[in-house]
């Protein structure tokens, strides 16, 4: 069922995921528990890994928990970047025109501040993405480590 939802995890990860969402510890998920597993107020996967009992001597369980947590954070960040890409691609023509107006020397490079300002103006991000002021900055930093962004 989890794989049909587009969540690619192995059997052990699925066990941890479902156990963490089983609020009444009956071994299954009712509709409320399932809904709480899938969505929280930020429309992101909501897994409480602290509900999974870990044997203090079992390093395998600790490693699995750390791996799941890291994987969940990475997937969430990738989802945000994909959303920003999608909204940016819809406005490429207007973004390019604005950047060309800033880039008087036609070097196809502008500083990150100008690039971010154009994106904030031109890209109609949904409210869920506007809430975090670092989203565009981290998006831009993924594509440029320098002070200037090559916008070609």
C-alpha cells in the first residue's frame, strides 16, 4: 500500500513507519492514524520515530532510525526544491527578461540577491512555500556556490 502511494521504502522501513503511526498500539492503522501518518499541518510526511522502542544495545535499530530520519529530511527538501523548480519554469520568460534588464553587460550572471529578488517577484509560490524565508535562498544555493548566479 505504501509503495502505491509513491513512498519507496523497504519492509523494515515500512514496519518502523507503521509502528510509529499506530497510536493505540493495536497493530493496525485506523483512518485517523493513517491520516495523521500522511499529513501534518505542513502537508508533509509526519512520522514520530520516538514511538519506536529501541533496544539500547541494538546498534542496527539506532542506525535504521538515523537513516530513516535523514532520508525523510532529504526527501522533504527535495520535494520543496522540485516545487520551486516547477513554479520557476512556469515563469521563465518573465524571469529571463527581468534578469537581462539587471545584467546590462550581458554576462548572463547576476548576484544572488538580485536573482532572489526577481524570483520572489515573478514566481508565484504557494503560501506553504512562502512561509520559510530560506526556501529560495537554499534553492539558489543548490545551483550556484559563487556570489553570482549563471542564469542561462
